[in-house]
């Protein structure tokens, strides 16, 4: 057990380095590498008040996870709420490290350390979202089915994780469903059917809850970010998603990893259970490529990468024990994008600090009135005024309406919104508003859609007040940020 502390210490050091560097760059403030975690935090604040949504009088489903916002609720009233996702994700990632060390065995110290970077454990913690927990659950599933293929015993933790994983992120169905088919074909029919029914009932219950609020059965974030869901599951949307997936580096690597599974499937020396397991992973990978995504600062797709790598190592465990170092080196090469992402954590955090965090400061301390944005998270946390989300997560109608000037004017007037802080060029429907100012952040640009965010005022409102507030705000901006105010 003492040896397991070595990779744990490596992980903690690897985590603390970008924490320290980013806080130094961000004037002592800890800021996540994305704006998205703050959306979950804002939703959690309102759940604690008995309301599901971002704005008090409007029900919305902006979270990509069923359970994650609820896990944050008990901490939503604390003064350190903004650090809770960091703490929880660090715990989940540490548990993953211990599981990996146990899975690889005594000779796998090197592989465990490599996996910290190859599976983007630190990067996922820094996103402040549910992905660290997702990766922990997928690791439990991979280890559980690997053990089952050897001893035919179904671990309770495997069954719990199969249920929980899709509730943390819907895309985990690409793991849970093929694994349930594997268990069913391997003789565990009752358990597989029971877990399937429980999963369907729980996900269905959440969809009914959303429908009862007058919303779509799927969260707005899923509709906004999934080409397949937004395309109503049409064959064209599925094939288009598959084409985009396999053209990316991550998609090509996932396809490459199907080769060792194909060798197992067509081998005359492999047992039936091993072939069933290999087949389940092939189905998982193909499902992910058909309906899933990769990218978005290396958080999409890492669950499938981890799952497929761990099952590969299990199926080739005898070779792995002899060639541990070459296997680790190959894993590093095939995980180049995730390892590269680690080096960009500080810059990503600084992007959010210089842009969305400063937007929050202006809105909370100077504007203090309803506002339209396309980055919802930091602005909405702890803000009691109405926030019009033109990106469509908290205002689903904006997914189409943001292209229509009449719609934007109508919904803005109805909610008392006179000011917008947005990527003007990304929203055709708002370009007729008066362009008052533009705030530019310093390079490199890692996670922000644009290096400049625009301050606009509605056609029916005067820009004078906004200009005056921006002049005062401009004197309090950190170094590296420029604010150009138009006359």
C-alpha cells in the first residue's frame, strides 16, 4: 500500500503545479479552466432554494449531468463553494489513481504514473465538472468486467457504477449498455436486465421531471452540444458525427485501438468470455464515435479512451507484464493530445479569468441589472438579476432565436435586458445593437471562442450610462486586458 502513495504524490504534485501557476497569473484567484462548471454551481444554488433553473422565475436544464448539480447542493451556501468542485474532483481522481495502481499490479508503477497524464486526470479536475467522477466510475466498470472475465463474480461496485455512470453523463450509456450485453451473454441475465431496467427508469424519471417543468426531455446543454440529439437522431446527423469523430486525432486513435480487440475476436486461442468482452468494447467505441464527441479542452471522449485502454491491458496482461515500459511509452504517444493539454491548463484558467471572470466583476459590481450573455457560468453564480443566455443553455429558445433580431429584441425587452456582453460576431441576431466597447484578453487563446468580448446596448436604451460604468471599470482591470470604449 505504501508504494501506492508514490503515484498519488505524483498526481498531487502534478495538480498543484498548475494551481499555483494559474493563481499567480490570476492575481491570486483560483479559476477553473472552463466557464461551464460555474453553470452547475449556479444551478445548484437555485436547487437549494427549491427551483430548477438559472433565473428564479424560469425553469431551465443547463446542466449536462443529471446528478452532478445535486451533489454540489449541500455546499452551495458555504463561503468556499467555488472550491468544492476542485476538492471533489481531486478526491475522485485520487481514488482513480489508487484503482489504477491496484489494476496494473506491482510491476505497474510506471503505467500508473503514465496514466495520470494519459487519462488527463489533472486536466479533468481543473475543468470543475463531472468528468473526474465519470472517469472514476468508468475505471470501476473496466476493472469490474475484467475481474468478472476471470473469476465470474459480479462486484456490487460494478453494478452500482453501471447505474451511476449515465446519471453523471449521458454518454456513459456507450459503456454501460455494451457491458450489460456482455454480462447478459456471459450468463448474468437477471442482473443485467435488472440494471438495465433501473437505468432506464432513472433516466426516464429525470426526463419526465424536465417535461413536467415544460422543458424538453433532454437537458438544453445536450441539445446544444450534441449534433445527434439536435438532429433528432437522424441517420444524417449520426453519420455526420461519425465522420467528424474519425477525422480528429482522438477519433483516429480510438479506431486504431480497435485492432487489438479485432485480434482477440478472430483468434482461435481466446476463450468465449474474452471474445465477448472484446466485442463489448468494440461496440462501445463505435457507439461513441457515432453519437459522442471528443475535444472541448480534452474532456469529451477521455472516458472511452480510459475504458478501452484498460480492457486492452487486461486482455493482453501477460504481454503487459513483460513489456510494461514499451506499453507505457506507446500509451504516452497515443495520448499526446491529453499530455499537451496538461501544459495548457494555466493558460486556459487565465483565459477564463481575463474574460468571463472580468465580465462577472463588471456585471455584479457596476452593471447590477439584467444582462444578456453567451457565457453564462461566472456571471450567473450568486446573481439575482435576470441573465439572458444567448448561447441557449439557460434559454433554450436562443438555439434558434439568437439568429433572429426580432426574437432577441422581444425577449430582451420582456426581461428588462438593455445590455449584452457577448461575442458579437457569433450572434447574427444582435448585431443591430449599439456597439459600445470591446474587451480583449492577452494571448494565447486556449478555451475562449474569441479573444474579444463586446459590450452592446439595446436599440431602445441609451449607451451613456454603460459607457460611464465601463470607464470606471477600465481603471480596475488587471494587466494584460485592454478595454476599448467607442464614442
